[in-house]
C-alpha cells in the first residue's frame, strides 16, 4: 500500500443558485479506513457523498480516488458502490437479481456471478431469500440486500448514505456492529453519512463534522470529544453536550473567552465549597445515572451526572465544583485556543 | 326514500348495459338464424351456421385478419419505441425548450386525427407508403397520449433507483431498459389494450389509404362486404361482423381481470 491517501477531495465546492451547497471541502481518506461524515441536516454531508459518488459534479476543486482524477468522471467509472438511505432496491427484481445487477451490467460471466453472489449472500446472512422480491422482505432484510449489492462486486470504496435511519433502534445497534465488522473483514474503505453522533463515534476511525456546507473538524472520535476545535463541535458532540460558560462568570480568566466543560467533570458539593452556585432546571433519570440540568447566568447547557436515582427538585440551588484542568478554552470567534 | 334510491342506481346501470349490448346481442342472434327468422324474432326457429359459410366465402377474410393483426402489431411496436423514448426524455432528461415541446405534444391530444386526414394522406404518399400496412399505421405511432402516459409512469420511479443503477454501471439507455421499462409494465399493458382496440376498430383512415385486398384491414373489408351494392343480407353481415369482433371479444372475456387490474395500476380510467 502506498502512503498516498486513497480518496482525496481538494477544495471542492458545489453551489445551487445561490443556495448553500458545500464550500472548500478538503479531505484525505486512507485506504481501509472508516470515515463518518457527521452533521445536522442540511449541513452538506450528503452533498459531499454525492460528489464523491459522481451523482453531482463539483463547481470547483478536484476529487481523486486511488490516485486517479475522477472530478468529472461518470458514477459508473469510479469503481465504488453505494448504499442508499431508502436502499434503492429494484422492486421488480428478486434478491438475487438485485445483488448481481451491477455484475450483469458489467458483463461478468455467469459462473463468476453465481460464485460472487453466493459469497455476498453468505456474508450478509441472506441465504434462502434469493427468490423473494424486496416487497416481501422486512426492513432489516432489505437493508442487508442493499449491503450485499454493495459488497458483491468487491469494490474497494463503499459509500453509505444514512443506511440505518429506516431501522428501529434495536436493529440499528446490531446492524451497526455488522457493518463495522464487514468493513474490517473485507478491508474496504467506507465513507458513511449520518446525523447520529452515536453511529459516527462508535464506528468511525475518523469523523468529519460539518456545518453549513463547511468542515468544522476532522479527527478521531477521541479528538472530537476531548479536543473540540470550536464551540459548534463542543456543543454537537457528546450526550449531554459540552456546557459553555462565559469566562466573566467564573473570573480568573481573560474576559471574552468561552469555556467548555463536560458534565462528567462536574460534581455537586456542599454549599459554599463550589466555584459556582446554580439552579436546578431539570432532572432526568437515565437508568444507571441521573442527568441534572443546571442554569446560571452566562452559561449554556450546564449539567451534571449523578450515579443512580438522584432526582432534585426544580429550582433547588446547588453548588458545583470542577477542576480547572478540565476546562476547554475558546476565543471570541469560538475557536479552540491552544492549551494554556 | 333511501330504499328507492338503492334500487334506482343498479336499475339505471342495468338499463344502460342492456342498451349498450343490444346491438351486439342482435348481431349474435341474427348471425345464427336465417334472415326472416332473425328480423321476426322467431324464438323457436332453428339455429344455423349457413350465414358464416356464405360470409366466409364472400371475401378474403383470412387476408383481412392477417392485415389487421399486422397493422395493430406494427402500430403497437412503433408506439412502444417512440413513446418510451419520448416519455423518458420528458420525464428524466433536461434539454432546452423541454416544457414548450411537451406542451406542443400535449396539444396533439386536442386534434382529432380525422382533421389531419388530407395532410396525412399527402405525407404517406410522399413517403411512398400509400396502400401499405406501414402507411396505415405510421400516422399513429407518435401518440401524444402514449408519450404522456409513459412520462407520468417514468416520473413516479424514485430517483434513487436511477442513481443506484448509475453507480452499478448502467448507461442512460441501460437504465431505461433495466429499470424504467420493467417498472412501467402495468402502464404498457393498459396502453397496449387501448391501442390495439382502437386500431382494430379504426375505419376511416384505412379506408382512405388502402386500395387493395392485400392491405385492407378487417373493418374496411367488412364495410365493402356489407355495402348495399352487394345486396343487404342482415344475417350474413351479422355473421361477418361476429367473425371480425370475435378475437378482441374473446381476448377481453378471457383476460378481463388482468385488463382491469392493469388499468387500475396504471391509473387510467
């Protein structure tokens, strides 16, 4: 394997009649990695994926796949596969015909087709359903057919556009593990679009967080959670999200800074011993712990986690303490400042 | 009041049905009886097949059947090719002036084919297709109704299927053939039914543009056979009529359920 990245996007932009598409997307993706494009709806993550797939042609910039410039190539020439949010199975074809659709189009000999299909169905656990029509399958099975179609040709790059969003929560968890295992076993590169940070954080080697058509941060899940590049990332990643506190509230810091603080670094202490005195705004029992939302002037999203069932009445005043080392510092523009 | 209303509707429907089917019933009755028995409605008279024998010997029916069959086939094939391609272009491709051209096509729906008979006649003559089956079928191939129908049907195909096929390596015509056409099957079936019955029954245009028994379809042959100068024999003409409508009638009775379903699925009523 060469050191050059497998997929490269260089300053790619796509605009629609003044509406926001994506701007200045630059991305290097290594072969065999699992990359998640994460962000709120309308942030341009799906557009980025469609640009990679060749379903849209960028207005600016360059896209390289496996060292080849494919900026304006047709989708069929890019040697990739794609799983759609709606699965996009052909309703008039059986499971088997759906899976080998691409092989047939590309005139792969019949014997090889049968062999590849058998393997793909084996991997995705679809044996015995070959002759069913998509309309006769459950949501989970349809999803697996879409996966089988994506892996059958042995393409090294697979794009997935929110493939789990039509599944119920329980199934989503198990399929998430299946997809991750599949990606590792086959050694393929997966670029995965999602608005669900749990999916992105649990599956991806690298997360690309986007907002309003621009990349906010590229990094490992650890980077995003523990070293957010700006206040948007801080507030988007994690449940509960990072609390933001105006530095003037705490004192001892330069004015006009924003300080970030995760709930797990906050503790409730007896009156008079804490750094900040807040009012309880809500208390939510999560099972193993209780999430207590706090409000104080100049803070957003301040909360604390207490083990077990520890509900507090709304309006109660509590004192909280935290270690200053756990504070994240952001400048006036909201960008992260190097560690002080 | 309500009970009266409940009976009026079905009674009206039955009355309409009886009025509608009575010519056919009479032709059926007359075809199997001698002329005097037929017009006198002599219910106990003997049934006979003589009329069919006389009618069959009176004209080259086999040739007419073949001509009509060839005609509807040629028209249907031409229509399928043209309406598929045009409908796909209007539904899924972008080209300058698309909406304007589509409106022009739709305007064809407002023009009765009979209005164009002279122009079509001149056109077919210029093409050297006068008195040929292709000449009879040609003016109907670019059917506005068909183009509109295919466009609607193709438009309802989800764009994801188009994109998935693109990624799997299909070209534009490949996508049309492998995705759009199979998904529009009910529409094709319903349209074929309309087209075949229309052109099986079409009379005026084939009458004008055909000249010889070799190209004449059933309808024209039948009218020449029943023309007053050949002597009017109600029973024999009825027998000939029964022969000409039999294939379509039988096909409809046999495949009634499929036809109705095709119409429902294609959304035409």
